[in-house]
């Protein structure tokens, strides 16, 4: 039987989409700072607009989590990039507050759409952690270059929005390498169904493969990562204000510090790529989150450029590393990419609430009090995130590590993966489903019915007469 399973998409278009979707959260400090400085807004109101932008991104992820294979990655990616260009372009071109807010929300929805498509494709890769690390490496480099460039291009609130729209426009050609909607599913299933000779595979255990695997672990990871992202972006959203108001830095100096911090993130990605899965995922996620909590407290209490730069640089060196392992962990929960999209959307929801949370905490308790609260929150979620990593064994759910626990659904392979030994392929879903032979019901051996030829009464009498005649004749 020919292998009709589609190959996983190439990595570089997914990296480009990932960069386009994540560059808006990375530029959040300069977006919020310029809204506060150049529009009639208070710091809390400017943070609320940043939260609205990121809330639009989270909404896109929750909306599209289960629809990407049916609608197709290429059309959705192009729609997302188009909305990003239109939304951010509108926010950059006008000073009318309603249009700025509407453009920010529309652009955020476009960024979230691009991120959802990228997350779904990354989950289908043979090494999701490597691809997600490349994506975060790309977005860190892009944001670092923009932090060095934007302060030298002049003021105004629209420049960061224009930069995000330009990144989305540059990433448009990458969508040509993404697959379209899969409309041959039903035809292939009908064509290949008679070729299976192992009985009826429409057993409830087989159909269960459509459910989300690891439901409790996925929910815990989504909730923990939402709070984790909220704490990160609560500080990130007010980092510009901490540097300017508490540490006394100029905008140019702030741009240099942020660029250096994102450059340290590139080094962190390099180290994570070299380390790979030698330590699993529990140690990088748990210990890394504890280190981030200490950095948050240090940066929030900084009174000079040295302490502020040390906290921001060390924080940004560890933060993307932990995030890359968390994304790989979400991809390991479900190779079809549903948990990757849902967990990413939960993270975007936390990101969306971050700026306004940081602004409110800073106004209520000051920057040092805000940092202390956020540090405690990070310490509280470090344990559950590490626990999820330990629960799934720290290894991706691939054909070589099929879940075999009691009550487990049938294994679902990522697109393009092979079939493990001792399994039977069944076509009829969006990708190849594998049912282990041990899970099939034994089919009873059915023999054909025994047929007995019965004579009619007349034929029986004739046979008796012939027998009597032979007896009298002495035969």
C-alpha cells in the first residue's frame, strides 16, 4: 500500500511565520512606551492597549486550534499576515485613538493567526524543540535589530507598529511553501478501506485517537504557562519605565540594553541547541523558571544602569530557553499540534494580561513591590511545569515512544513519520492512525455450516426394495 501521508512542512517557512507572530510581544515595551509618550494616555491606559493587542493574538489561537488542518496552513497564514499588515499599518498611520486601538487589535489577531499556523506546523516536525528554538532565535535577532534601529529613526507612536507590519510583509513569500487545505482525505479513505483485512477497526479504542492525549497534563501546562507568561510580560511591559524613571536611562541607552539582552538570548538559544535533550525538559523548565524569578526581582529593584542591565540581560538569556522547552513540551503532548496551539494561546492570554497587570502593580506597590509579587508567582508555577515535563518523560510523543499506559488512546503519528513495528495502518483521519495489534479484539474462527443431504420418502422406499431384491438373489 503506497504511503499517502503528507510530509511535514519545511522548517524555514514556519520559522518565518513564528518570527512574524512573536515580534509584536517582543516589541511591547517600546510600543507601550511610545503610546504613553506620544498619545494622550496614562501608563495604565497605554498598557491596556498593549493588552488588547495581545488579547487579539490569543483569541486567534483559541479560535483556530482545531481548524488549521481543515482550512489549510497556507490560506490561514496569508490571512494572518494580511490582517497584521492592515491592522498595524492603520495603527501606525493615524493618531485617532479609536483607530489606533482597532488597528492594534486587528493586527494582534493577524499575529496570533500566524503564530497558530507556525505552532501547528512545528508540532509535526521530527524535532519540534529544534524548530521552535530556531524560531525564537530568529525573533530575538529581529527584535534586537529593531531596538537598535527604532530610536534613531525619530519619535512618534506609529514607528513600532510600522516595523511589525513590515516584518509581516517580508514574511509573506514564505507562505508559498506551506501546504493548502487537505481535500482528498475522504477519497483516500474510501479508496483504501477495502484493503484492510484485520476486521472492523472502527472500535471505540480506535476512534479515541481523535481525542486530545494527556488531557490533565495539557490543562496544567496551559494554566501554568499562562501565569508564567503573565509574570514575564508584566515586567517586560514596564521595563522601559523602570529604566527611564527608576534607573534614569535615556531612550537610546534603553535601546542598547534591550538589544544586548536579546543578544544574550541568542547565546542562550545556542547553548540550548547544543544541550538538546540531554537533561530532558524538567530541569531546564523548572530551574530556568527559578532563575527568571530572581532576575525579575533584581531588574525591578535596579537604581542604576549596571543593576538594570544585569537583570535584563540575564533574564532575557534564560527566558527564551525555558520558552523553547515549554513549546517543545506542548508539541510532545500531541503531534497533531492541538496542544501546541492551545498552550500557545494560553500563553498569549497571559502575555495579553501582562502589561496592564504590571502597570497596576507598579502603581499600587511600586516597581520593587511589583517585582517581588511576580517573582513569587514564577516560583509557584515552576513546580507544576516541571511536573508535567516529568509526567510525559521529557521525550516527544513520536513513533518510537508511543504511549502504552492503561486507557491510553491509539497512537497518532505526526505527519510524515513511519509506522512502528507491530502495528496496522488505518487511513480515515487527517493523518495516519496506528492501532497496536494488542489492542485489537481477537476475531473468532468461523467454519462453514455442515450440510446434510436428506432423501425423500419415495427415494427411501425404492432403496429398500433394491436392497431386498439383492438379498433374495444372494448377492
